[in-house]
C-alpha cells in the first residue's frame, strides 16, 4: 500500500487529520483542565473566605475553643461547603484545632504539607496530589486566616478531583470518536481524490508494461487538460514515435542479421571484457564451437586459438591486428579490431576468413612451378650436357654421336610428353577442350587400350586378365579421352607391378552406372599418400617414378576427364598388396 502514490496520499491525508485532531485535542484538554482547576480554586477560595470570616469573628479572635462548639462548626461548614471532602482548621503553628474527619486529622497533630507551610507565612497556597491510600487525586488549598496582617489560623480545604477527571475523560472519549469519524471520512475522501490522480497514472503504467512487452498499439483516452492530461498526451505521442523508431531499427536489425548469418566470413562481436555478444554461423563453423562453449571464458579461448589478448588493445594505439591461425581442417585469417567509443575500448570485432583453399592453391602453385621447373630442367640439363659433349669432339665418333643423339631425342620426347600433358590440363582447367561425346561401348574402348598395351605387358612378363561382359550399357562419352584415361591407369599398373605380377581389368553394370576397375598386384601406395594421389606432379616415390619415365600428371588428367563426364574415380591401395583404380560413368538407360 505504501509503495503506491494512492496509498501515500491517503496516508498523508489521514496523518494530517490525525495530527490536527491530536494537537487540537491536546490544547483543548489542557485548557479544560486549567479551566476546571481554576474554577475549583475560585470555589474553594470563596468557601475558605466565608468559613474564615465565621471562624475569625466567633472563635479565633474571641479566644473561644473550637472543641466546645464542634457541632456548630460542622453544621456551618456543611451548609457553606457541602462538596468539600475534608475541612481542617489549624492554628498559626499548623496544629489541628478542628476538622470534619477527627480520625484522619486528630486534634493537636501538626500537618507539615508544603502548602500549609506557605500559608503560615500569610500566603494562600494550593496543590494537587494523589492520595497514597485511595490512589485518587485531591485538590489541597491552604488559606491563611488573618487578623489585620497577623496569621491567627489556617483553613485547610481538601476536595476530590475525580469529577473533573471524569468530565475530562468523557471529553477525551468524545474527541477520540470524533477523530475516528474524521479519519474515516478523510480516508474515503482521500481515496476518492487520489483516484483522480493515480487512476490515469495506473493506466499509463499498465499501457507502458504492454509497451515493454512489444505491444505498441497502445493509446490512452485524454480525459482532462491538466498535468495528468498532458502526461497522457505525451505518452500517446511517445508510443507512436517509439513504434516507428523500433520498426526502423527492427528492419535494420533484420538486414544486419541476414547479412551476418549468410556471410561466408565469420564475425564475432565481443564486449570490453572479452565476452561473446554475437557470433554468426560461419564463425561457429570455422572454430567448430558448440553453444555451451561460449561464455565469459571466451577471452581465454581467444588467447589459446588466436594468441590474442583483448586487454592488449587497451594499452596500445594499434587499430587492428591480422593473424593467420591453423585450425583442424585448414587456415583462418583473423582480423581483430577494437571498437572505440568516448575515448575508450567498448568492445571488439573479430573477422574470420577461411583461406584454406587459397593457401592450398598457393602451395600447389608453388609446388607446381617447382615441379615443372624440375621436370623441365632435368631433360634440358641432359640435352645440354650431351650437346656440349658432341660439340667438344664426340660428334666425330659416329657410334658415340649416334648414342648421344638418341639420348637427346629421348629427352626431347620426354619434354614433349610433359608439355603435352601440361597443355591438356590447361585446356581441361579452362574448359577449352573440344569434346566429341557420343554413345559408346566402354568394353570396346577397354579392348582397344588393352590391345595397344599388350606388348608392354608381355615384355615385362605380366599376366593380364579381363572380365568385360557383352551386355554392358552404353555411356555418353568421348572415346579418345576415355581411351587416354584407361591408357594412363593401365600404364601405371604396368610400371609399378613387378615382373610375374598380375593385372585385372573388369567392367560391371551397376544399373545407372558402368563401373570399370583396374587392379594390380604391384608395390601399392602408402595410406598417407592416398589423399594426394591425384595432385599434379605428386609422386609416392619420386626417384623411381622419374626412372620409369612418368610425368606425375597421368592421374590428374584422368581425374579431370572423368569429372568432365560427370563420373567418379577413386584409388584403393595397400602398401605391398597392389592398387585398384575404380571408375564410374553414368550409363545410358533405355
């Protein structure tokens, strides 16, 4: 209740009325008490004067003893002051001469109350005290009886204050009831008045809560032209402006999220403490992060992954930092830039670019250039050395000259094959090859290739087995290019199969595909070299390959041709157990 403005207003109203009634009641009771006390004192004084005149004339001055006329004194006192509780007559020494209660005030006893002592000096004195026995309050008045200026006696009057206190208590009860009624009325009126103020405020609060939940279609009816009405009008204006602004922000946010989500580059936004506030799917994929791996410790992960400490940017003037990072599947280029606002670093942006392909292409380019240079330098060196030898005089020896020219011719042929293979790959890469695709029987191509290679097979003492069904479906392919593929693969099988080995050529109908496998019992390929077997100039045993006359481009050319026919090619091998090359081509389904 006390947290609301309405409760506070009602409480303030009640407290104000309560304070006012208490102040009024306090002063009223004080005034009434003083009034009744004054009236009682005046009444006692008048009674004291009447009694003192009687006593002074008839007894105290004449010297007659009061004890001889007690009945006459008591009758007079009862007639003059019937409401006075006790009346005691004292001499000038404060000794009791006579009283209305002989048991309480014995004759001859002295009363040394403060007011009596003051009365012995000729001064009227009074006091209010509580009787220790009855616990009731009494008014005590000591009135000096004087003969001229000499005190000849004291009249001591004692009367009860209970009637006055009872009257005051009744007035207090009336005031309490009046206060309760006033507070009740004030509460109702305060509640009604506060509702006129808090009602519109509560309506604004409720609509503001709906506004905070995203419901911007809020409008409050303006019912007055006062401050509350102005507040309502301003709320309606704020709602419309906020709705329009948030719609613009939402559109921009959606655009930004769409851009970040579909970016090929990874983006990570960090706050000043290195905690992730946004990470797009590309960055999560590049870093292979799960949802639960992000949090307050991501700054530590940055140090581990990128060797970057976000705190370093708060100490230096650098604007951004680029680093290359090796990850499990490749290489990332990370651009780390701070976000500066109000002269301090408020966050960081980390842009990740996957340059794995670029790095591999660059490495392949360098390796390709090195291999081509090496492959060309070897025959050129041989040609130059033999030509210099011939020029130095060996040309005169016909047998030596013929042998040297034969070597020069072989090296020139080797260079020609290398250049032709490079040109073939270049045409395949640039899609400049002129294809003569048509429906052909793949077993016919294989038969032609095997026929051409049989001389080499018999020369090396190998056995070649064929399994070429006659019911194979046709394929849509370039016969010459496919012959080149099978010739390259079969040539490798012959080269790397020791004497006495076996080669198996098999074709199968897989329904939608025709599969050709060429398997040998040769030296095989280590498992670690299999993923790179189709790379250009890649050789498992470079020295032996060059001795056998290979260029290292045969399988690369075969792969490009097969892929151009929308086919598949793969190599399976075990070291020392042989190698199998499997080619699958789309079949023409009738």
